[in-house]
C-alpha cells in the first residue's frame, strides 16, 4: 500500500506499534489507526506526507530531537516528506495517521486553489492545536474503524482543505517561479480538459492550446500541476465518475460520459486509481 520508507512502513517494520485498522483510499492516500507503548522510534527522510492526531493518551510521548516536548490527546503532528524525527513513548496511546503522497498533495493544492504546485509548502509541526483539522482527522479515524470509504474520503478532503487554509501550515513559498505554465495558460488547459472529459484528449490538443511543443507541454504541465497531463486527466475523469455514481445512471453510460471506452475500461481504471470498483463505490454511497 505504501513505500517501506514511509512513516507507515517504518512503524510496520521497526516498532512495537500495533496497527488496529487501515483504509487504502487510492491515489497515494491511506489512513491507519495505531496503538503503541514503551517504544522508541526514529524516522529517516520519510517518503510522503503524514498527518497525525492523538486519539487517546499521548502525554507519555516525547519528541526527543525537539527538546523532549510532550504530546496530549488531540495533539496534531505534521511530518512532511523528507523529514526526520526521533520519538520516545513511555505510556500507551492511540493515534490516527493520514498518509498522502507528495505528487497527490501537490495535485490537490494546484486543483483546489488554482495555484502552481511548486508554491505548496508543508512545514513540519510537532504537537500543535488545530481544532478544525484535528476534528476532520477524528472523523477520518471513525471512518477508518468502520471501513466506510466514502466518509473517509470526505474527512480527508475536509482535512486537506483546512490544512491549506490555515496560514500556519498550508502557506505558499515566496519564490520566483521559472518555467512551468503561466496561470492563464494553466487555467485555460484545465477548463478545456473539464469541458472535454467525454471525448479523447490528446497531448497535441493541449500543446496547441498552450502554444508549446508536445515535449515542453508535458514537462511544464507536470511541473505546474504536480502530475502529468495523463495523470491529471485520469483523475478528473475518476472525480466525475465518483460524482455521477451518486445518481442512478447506468455505469456503462457513466463510462461514456467520463471518456472511457467501455464499462470494463472504467472499472479497470477506477479500481487502479481508487482501489475499489464503481459498483462497490456506488454501494458505499447508497449505504451511507
């Protein structure tokens, strides 16, 4: 599900932590609930971003390499990609983790706020109070325990939204960007893609719209949007399919409306991206 070099991988392989529940949300996103006690952990330049909220206990958890500061129930920790840290646990506690890959978080940042993906900055945070963000992580924990994928996705979306809107965490880098797409061109491409999801979109179409060669369009798009044109379009198609699955339209018609060649094509790609099938996803919506 996640790389061995992630926080999830480190906890699974080299700690006494007990994993209570896990939910794979696809697209480089997952959640897990852990219990740990009387342990010592070190994370070395971890892969992906980890957002942590202490559910029960935490007073006996110290971050050793940051002045031995201690946690508490409800404390928020953010471990961005590439961060290292050392922890000592002297008492039992439970916590929820939200894992998001760097490219997925940058895609969400760019898509949600119409900003260049390179402007995203996620600072390391140890034991902070952020009521809205921790409340969303609490709802993510409840959905992870019950295996309710749709509720987990909603909680994840809310958590990421609060993260980016909080000036302490989701700020933007004050840098001069070189290369990439201009805001006007990026917006033009996104609008074209959203209006064309029911038909074939070629790299040649996008390049002509941007006034770039196909080679440069592909490179500049990936830099500014955090994902390749193919990956961006696929995510947009899957997002539209998710929305349409809340209705009663046959899945075969949804496949056509989202630009897939057949229902089986939609099913294959939907499962590859989200980890579940369209029919199973629709079943989750109905049950909720």
